[in-house]
């Protein structure tokens, strides 16, 4: 048999192994301090021990300090399968942290006990992100166990803190370590579709704003004596939303929806009684911006709106950026996209297609740092929900996709 055939045959016989690893990891809740947890360290220790016991021994730590957890640090681990030649390394990046179980009464199984039923594994974290973690590990094992040496290095990266912004995970690594090189292929198996066709190559630029109006308080029976901050913000919210159709009108069909969206959402309380005109008012806008527009260009239009509203209502207005993330897309003809399409076709018999998303993933941090990447897996996207599950067929199928990538001539 060819090396690829040998690796695929190994994965065909790995169902018991992937179940074993899923059970081990699910039993160790890796919750961030923000969720009342103690971080990922015990789970990372168990994973590292399991890897070493199964022949993956080239392991290094790049841990981020965090004095809120008992370990004093958050684990970021790289496991390497050495290749024959330098350059063009393949990275598969998964995260070890999970979200809390939520309302236990909605679960049909114990959340932190992996339960196998009807071809699925149920439990918190089994899909998000243990499916990507386990499938990448078994792809690597299909090489190591059979003495197969890839052409170039394979790097498995297990990061912390993805569920709370990656401050101690990929963001910390990009700021404090030099791990990635130009020409590296990077796959993040942390989102996908049930058929496995969707390859996420782009995210909308994200900016969340808090918009504040300062007016003059008065009795509501004499509104002309004051300057109504709430009324000013009402107009500001409508006019900011209208910029979608009036200024930022381009469309891009790789996204759903295919346009820039500027959506007013949360509203702070102002006065406690009905018969007072408020002097202070604040609301929030969730802006998801097509990559062809910069965040700064949208903010310039928001500023124009606010100046107009100030003049009309006699108030002063300003905004505060609550969150901002803008990054270039991965080209649809990038090597990692083309190779992944070939591996998906060979494994699942379908054509992969490049898509963009409105939500945020760790891919945005990598792209902003200059490293094109893709976010992909075949999954039902049950993450964060009660009765989260992963399909065993997806675990093994995705492992075959990764094995093909590891052995591809790249």
C-alpha cells in the first residue's frame, strides 16, 4: 500500500481510539476564570501525557502567564511531526477550553461525561473544539504509528482561551512568540457545515460602538427647555443603520448576509421616571463590515452623522469603541484553500467552496498578522448548546482530510 493508503487504513480502525480520547478530555472541564473555572492546565496535562504515550513526543510549551488560575499560566502547546524538508509547514490549530454546560436540566446526559449513542458522542466540548483536536491528533498518529515521514513538518497547536477572546491563546502567541513563517499552511478546525463543503476564508471586519449623547435635563411637559439626549440617540441609531443602504452598498456573495450590517442593539437605562427629559443616553451598535471597507471609513461616516445630530438637537455626541477587529481575507486561490479542496473532494466526494462569515474566529487574528488561514471542519455545529455532540464519522472523516493534507506535495 502507499503511505496514504496505510494512513487511511489506520484511521478506519481508530473508532475506539477517538472515543477514548474524547472521553478523557470531556471529563476534565477546561473553563476560563470568566466562567468560574480554573483554566485549561489539567486538561492540557492529560492531553500531553496521552500524546507521549502514543508516540508523539516532540512537544513544546508556550504558556501565557495568568495569575487568576491556580497553575499561574494558560497552556499553549505545539506538537511536531518532523518532515524531510524545511518550509511549507502544515499547522492544525485547536483550542482546549470549553464553555459551561448551561442549564443542566436541558441535557439528556451528564455534560462532562462523554456518552456514545447512535454514532454520536455527547458531552460539553466534544465538538467545540475536541472534534478538531482529536481528528488532527489521529491524523498525526496515522503517520507516527506507521513510521510515515511527511515531506514537511506537521505542527499541532493546542491553544487556550479561545472562548473568551484568545487573550491568553493565539493573541498572546502572536505578540510574544515567533511560531509561524511565510508559506506555512494553517487550518483551524473550529467551524463548518454538516456536509463539510464550507471553507471559511474571510470574516467581516467587526466594530462594536457605544454611542453617547449629552443633553440638558428638564420636565417632560416643557421639552423646549431641555435637550433630549434620548431623542437625539434615536435619530442617530436610525441614521447609522441607514448607512447600510446609503453609503456601504457593495455586496459580496461569499457572505451571509452579503452586505455590511450596522445594527443598533443594546440600550442603557437613562432617567427612572417618565416625566423627565434625559440629559444622558447611550446605545450600542454591532457593525459587521465587508472586508472591502475599512473600519475607519465607516467610523468617518458615523462621525458625520453624529455631528449632524448634535446640530439638530443641541446635544453633544461621542462614541467609544468596545471591540474592534479587522483583517484581510485569505485569497480563495491560496495554497491552503486549494489543497484543502482536494482533500475534501477525495474524502467526502464533494466540492469545497470558499465562504465568509459575519462572526469572529481566531482566523481573524492570524490573517491580521499576515498569515493566511482557513477555518474548516465537517460538523453539525451543536457547540454551546445543550446536548452538544460530534459524529464519529466526522471525527474519522476529518482525520482523513488532515492526513491527506499532511502527506500532500505542497
